[in-house]
C-alpha cells in the first residue's frame, strides 16, 4: 500500500536529485533537497484538506488529480506562475519575462518580491474563506467545542463569512498595505483589488462545484425514492452511484478546479519563501515539485486508508492551520514571517487534532471506527 501510493514520489525524488547533482553539483543537490522539505512542511495541512475533497470523487478523477493535477502544480504554480506574475507586474511579454528569469535572476527575484502583497492578499482571502465556511458550518463532530458551537450558531446568518472576510481585507489594506517594506510604497489599492479577486475566485469556483455536487446528490435521492416506491416494502436499496462511487462528470470537474485553486493558494508562501534559498527558477521548480508530489501521494494515501473517517478531528486541525496560514499571508504584506513558523503552526495543529482523535477513539472503545450513528460528538476540549 505504502509503496504503491508513494512509489512515483520516491522515483521522482531519486531522478530529481540526480538531475540536480548533475546540473548544479552538490550545492544544487542540497538546495533541491531543502526546497522539497520546505514544501512538504508548509503543505502538510493541504494534503488533509485535499483528501477531504478527493474522497468525494470517483477513481478516474482521483487519477486525474495525481497526473494532470501534479503537472499543473509543478509546472504551472512552481515554474510558470512566478514568470506570469513578473510579466504582469513589470508589463513585460512572456518571452522577455522568461529571459529575465534566466539571465538576470536578481532583478527577477526583486520583481517577484514586489508582487508579494498582491499574491498574499489573493491567497490569504481565498484560504480565509475556506476556514470561515468550515468554522461557521454545523458539523457532526466538534473538536474545540467551546469555539465551534457558538460559531456554528453564528453561521446561520447568511453571507457572514463573506462579510467578515471583507472586513479583514479592508483592515489589512488600511493598516498593512500603507507602507510595504518589500515592493515599497502604498499598496492599498493593489491589496484591495487582489483580495477581492481571491474572494470572487472562491465564491465562483466553490459555488459552481458545490452546485453540481448538490445536484448530483439530489438526483441520487430521486433515484433511490423511485426504486423504493417500486420495491415497496422490499429490502433497503443501495446507495446511489454518485455517493457510493464518487463524484463524476461536471461535479467532479469543478471539484477538481476547486482543488487546484486550493493547491495554488497553499503554494504561494512556498514559492515566495523559496526565494530565500535560491532565485534559480528551474532549481526552485524541481525542489518544490518533488515536495508537491509527496503532498499529492499523501492525499491519496489518506483517502485510500480512510484516515479522515478514522481520525475525525484531522480535518478540523487542517482547517485551523488554513486559518492561521491565511492570517500569516496577510501579515506578510508588510512584515516578514519565517517559513519555519508557518510550517510548525500547521504541523502542531494537525498533530494536536490527531492526538485528540486517538483519545476519542480510545474513549469510544472503537479505534478507527466512526460508523454508526452520527450523533454530535465533542472532544471535551
């Protein structure tokens, strides 16, 4: 199971490190290895979030996530995205931006750094919306019940998460973007525009995927009702194809897009942080790409093992980590925050949620078993 799931990650690691050693020597080999570890530490919570979404999809779209998705993650976000950002902010053509990245690495890094406020605002708002929609939703299981119970009650107010996100964006723009250290000057308008773009992206992509998912579930329920009416008092019918096999068609497609946008938002801090280690775009793409492959494999592993069903507070810990990352991204509009801090916060929160899940399972006397009645369960924290 482990080798089957992580086999490609192991293979790509070996090939990637060999390529790094051949092209850049021992120094390049070390840098690529460090970047891989950096990406894994920063994106571990991403794997948990992705697993929660990926388990709703059928086997075909899970394979698409591992194949096409990894190409988008590695070449799109880790290689093409920084070049596109430079092209837009510096008003250069794509070819000129690529030449700049190859021939004038210092100036290229300077331009990417100057674009950081916009990147942080976009990614911060997108991730903040994920966290807010999670914390305001009524859930069967509650980890930090003293927070989640009142938040779930408040979540009954329509559009509350959007209102809070806009307030946070406005405060961030008026306080953090007025005198930006990297990039220089007043970036208030830039931060506002990028933040609103991140919010709109979340609402559009998440809304469309949610619409098709709900529609598919309604169709399944209608099919079940028809079968039950025909069968009369016969034995209960099986679950519909959409929920038993997984999302397919348009629902899965938009869910896949949603996953990719989430991955992109998670990768922002990794790409920016990587410039503290190297400004070589190919070395950066290789190192971060290896790390991204492990996150993809870990996501599939969590789905196949049913880990999120066995340890019910893991998703809570990952979403709290998302909330923390969103706040950190907004803070980095003006202040620098070490990647070590960002990575440790995510690891600690997920570790605590895992420990709480283990304690709950032992208390229930059914380790790893969350089947049966879905009554409200709290951790007692």
